[in-house]
């Protein structure tokens, strides 16, 4: 490939190829410019479509600028050209990508490419995509981590051990509390018995004293003495306060210092068996444990696959698919490849009148070696829109203030903003208003306005366009001839108007009539 002179080319299609496919859009004229390498071959051209210019010893053969059926009426233009690739490039081990680039002023943008694949190349590519598809299938969605990466065995073992710990702790506490309750019962019984004995002895002695006091009192009564003094003395000494002071000193109580150290916490908090609370596993506990019982190594590997998916794709798929191709086809060995390329382009305010197209070629082999060639052929397209029919001289009829407003409408027309222009220019209904109406498809309104204004050459030409759209071919023909007679240059614009395609087919003699008018040979 590096040692041969053949290469892909792009050409403007001949009449034959035009009819076999593709209608160019918005009044586009174009020409072919051969830059550095002379083409190995070129589609045959009719004699009328060719001209030769001899420059010393180098002859340039170029297409005469052809006016294609085109329209900007729907906000788009269409680029149509012929791509050819010599059969030397048609190898089953290769992929060929032809990428047209549109040059609009200082801006360059890629158009949808044409992709050709050899059978062996495609087989390798399909195998690589199958490997990557398997890689993608093995990636686990994060929403499925609970199913795929949850360590149920580890979770169950941990929760089971925790439940056993809770049980063992409760059992141990229960046994200690039981022992404490048993000890406390014995201690309290002993103290109660000792206190009962002490209290009994106290009351025994007290009552013995009382008997002695009563004996003395009765003797005093027997001898006529006052016994009340004996009673008062006894009651004053052995009163309730005496009893309380005596018993408080003698009676025992269960205090913390008498409790064994291992029971003191129960005694201080007055624990009973009903006070014992057990620990149990809750759903919240289970969820908290679950957060830490996954196969985190496997998750990390899976997350790495997700994060570095593009890197894996690059390693597994050496030959990625070319995105959004205009055509994806198989290589047919032993034959040249010829394709009529057609692409719609949006009409924007920054769209230049002159557009250029070059094609970049890249050939990739199964071993990843490649051959690249930048654009060599250059196709130039001259965009001719409805706004070409604008009559800028109409502004001169207005005063200075209105001219400033009208100029805004002309500025909108210059960038093909017909609706915006109509909103301004319609204040001054004239021929340019009719241009806006026709561009927006308001055919009836355009004819009504044209009927009310001076019938200039451009006005008749616009009328012919609208009539042709409305299928009024006879009226269109007469208007077109009238326009050419008033402005002979209009006779040469006919071929670039899509509306006149049917008109020229219906009236085969019309083309010659117009050419005669343009050449000054018209017989009125």
C-alpha cells in the first residue's frame, strides 16, 4: 500500500450517477479541484461536461461547474459526491474508513464516515466483541451484591456466636443472682431471728421490771401509801424512747459491709431476679453485622471492572466499531468500490457561501498496522439559497429611520432567518417580503403580494418558482421566460432550482429557449 500510487478519490457525480441516487440540496453548485496527486482513473464525463486547460506539460481535466438540484427551503442543504476506492485496497484482512470533512470557513467538522470491512477482519472484530461481551456479562450489578457477594456463612457464624454470648452472659448473671438471693435470704433470716431473740429478752426483762414495780405498788396500796409515784417512776424510765434507744443499739440490719464483694452490686441496686435483663439480637444488629460480612475482595475486583471498563474494552477490543457510519459494507476483493455519498447539512447563521469537502482515509490491518492519508481531493460547493433573490436596493425608497429597521430585516435574510426577516420587512410589504413568504412555504400569500408589486425580472423569477411548487407549470413557464427577458442573467440560474426540475422535463424546449435569451438570441 505504501509503495503504490492508487488511492481513494472523491468526485462530483456525472449525470448518470446523479440519476442513480442522491438529490443534492439547496441550490448548490460545485466543482472538483485536484490537488497534489493525479488520480489513477476518473469516471467518464460527457464531452459537454469537460474542458481542458494546458499548463506547460501538465494537463488538468476538471468538471465544468454543475448546478445540481438543491434547496435551502427546509433549513438544510445536501452534499452529494462520489467516493471511489481502487481494488488494490480491497483486502479481506483490512478495514477501510473514509471520513469526509466539511470545511466551513475556518471551521472543520467530520461527516458520517463510510466503513468497509474485510471478511477476515470482521471475524477477528466479532471475536473481540464476543470476549468483551463475556467480560461485561461477568460484571455484577451493585444492586445484586446482596445475592452474589454476601458472606452468609460468616454472617451466620458471627450472629450465632453473639447469641451464645448473650445466652452465656444471661445464664451466668442468672446463676449469680440466684446465689445472691439464696445468701440474702439466709442472712436476713439469721438477722431476723437474732433480732427477735434480742427483742424478746428486752421485753422479758422489761416485763420482769414491771412485775417488780407492780409488787411495790400493791404493797404501798396495802399500807395506805401513794402507789402512783412508783408507777410514774417506772413509766418515766422505761418509756418508748428507752425502748427505741435500747433496741436500735442491740438489733442488727443487713448493711453493704456485711455483704460479700461479689454480691455487693446486686445489694446496692436492690436487684432481684425480675431485675435481670437479657441482651438479644435485633434486626438493626443483623444489618450492622451484614455491612461487614461481604466478599470484599470480590467486590473490589468487580468495582475495578466497572471503573476501568473502558480500559478493558481497549485491551479486549483492538478494533472498535466506527460510530454512526453513513455506510457500513463488506469489502469485495478484486473490484473497485464506488459509492454515491449524500449528507444533509443544517443551515445555520455561520454557514459560509463556499463550502469544501475533503476525505480522510484510514486503512487498518488485522495486526493493527495502519495506513493513513489526509484529504487530497477537494470538492468546493457554492451554496445558493433563496436569499440570493433578495433585492437590497429596495431599502433606498425608505426614509432614514425606516431604513435602519429595514436593514435589520436584510441582515436576517443574509443568514437565512426568513421568519425573523418577515416579522420586520412585512411592515413594508414589497418584493423582499414575497421572498420571505416563498422561503417559508406561504405560496398563496407570496403570489398575492407579487401581483400587487412591480413585475421586475426577479419578481417574475420568484413567481415562476412558486407556480412550479403549486404544479401550475404553464404559469411557471411563462413567468420564467418573462423573468429571463427582463434580466438575462436569470436564464442561467434555472438548473439550480429544485422547483424547475419537473418544469424542464415537461417542456424540453424550455432550456434552449432560456439559453437563447441569455445569449441574446431570443426571437420575441
